[in-house]
């Protein structure tokens, strides 16, 4: 299954860029998310790390899109994050399938 090129997060359509080794050396990270540019960048590596990093960046996008911030109660934060993630999975079944196929969610 091919890597996703886009993902809908709440009301925004994000572009997903898959970056080569030189990008990781420049940024010292496996992934980045930009709310303002509606962009998620992921370092090409193993399928499991790619899937984990994509989920990590999607969670950042949900936090930005739902204005989740420090100082919120844990219950409020988790409640909003779960709603945001369920919306992402509902709107992006192919991305969820890609994550599952990369052995992250296999039972």
C-alpha cells in the first residue's frame, strides 16, 4: 500500500510530504507539522516508524485544530483529542488502513 499523500484533519486538508535522509539531518526529527501551511512532513524510514510518526503529527494537528493547550484538565484534553482522532479516522479510512498494514495495529 502506498504512503498517504494527504490527510483530512478536522476541517483542514493537509498535504503529507515524505522526506529523504538529508531532511532528517537538517531538522533532527522524524516528522513535522505546520498548521498554518496545512503540511505534515515525515522522514522515510521503516514502515512502523513512519506510521508512528504520522500518527504523532496528526495528533499535533488535532491539538492545533481544536485549540488544545497546556493548563486544560486532563479529562477535557483527552476528551477533545479522542473526538478529533475519531474524526480523522472516519474521514481517512485509507490512511488508517495504511497504518494497519504497516503492522502497527495488527492483532
